[in-house]
């Protein structure tokens, strides 16, 4: 969606509101990160979550990223019943992407709490919107995305962490609520971005060639699916 389309379609208000909500929630993300318990057997090279949380200007950086992504998502969805799901998913996703990038881990403690918020929001949104098809697609999204990542993890566990499997389910729920195009594009985009951008970053030696965090690409792919899923699916049809 171009700036002109955003202004003409009446999507500017939900876009700005979503950007502000996402940025505002992200400001409190470091305090949440500081509460994450450490793994039972942490990698000696992994920085402690409390240390990550205390990084200078972290809250502002997370808020800026969340605000930009929230602007895009809010402009694409408008005043949809699914929008509150993304008010939570965007800042939580930015935080998880940051943690995964720094630690190569997606903490179960955070992902579980994301499920605990997203699932009720999806259920309430579909009931208030009186469209049970959205709920059916959300459940299917959880099964399809989660099942696909589980299969890949079983086939090649060294290439994918189980935290990615957990995260894929909640992303599938949120994308499935929006539509089939959003679900398919959002899931595929995560793999495409991980392969292309991850490969490029490996060549540039920004990340390790044999292993790099996949969570950030999954989350970015989900945003692509939410924002441009129908348009991209239409091009492929």
C-alpha cells in the first residue's frame, strides 16, 4: 500500500493508532525481558536476558521498529476485528526477534505468554465479528504452520530450533485468522527471507554460515503476509 493509497482509503487512522499502540507496548518490552528465566543449561557464550534488557536505548529501538511495522499492518488491515491481535503480536515479535538474534534462542517463557494473549484475542475477535470461518482458519493455521515446522525439525533438528516450532504455531493462528492468502504467503515468506537474507548475511559474515537465528525472518515473513498476502497471492495465481 502506497502513501497515497493509505491517505485515500481511510486507513491512515488505524495505521497511526496501531503504530502508537505497538510502539507504546514495546517501550515496556525490556522490563518483560528482564523477567525471563535463564535456561537450565545455558550456553556459556549466551548473554543473560537481564543483561540484554539493560542495554542502552533498547526500549527506544524496539519501539521504533514496532511502530514502523505497526504502521504497515494497521494500514493494511484497517479497523478489522483481528487488529488487536497484531497490536500484541508486533511488539512481542520484535522483542523475540531481538532476543533470538542475540542468543539463538526463542524463550518458551515468552512464546507461551504470547499464546496466552493471542488465542483469547482471536476467539473474542471472531465471536464479536460473527465470522466463525476466521476461527476455523486460525486453528488450521496453527496446525499447518506448526505441523510444517515440526516436520522440518524432526527431519533436520540441527537446522531449526524447537523454539521456531513453538513460534510458528502462534504466527499461523494470527495469519490464519486474516485469510488463506495471508497464511500461505506469510509462512512461505519466512522461509524465503530466511534463505535469501540469511544466505546474504552469511556471505557477508554478519551471521555464522552454519547457523543463524530464523525467528526474525519468520516474524518479518508474517508481517509480509499480513500486509501484502492477498496482493502477492494474486500475482502468483
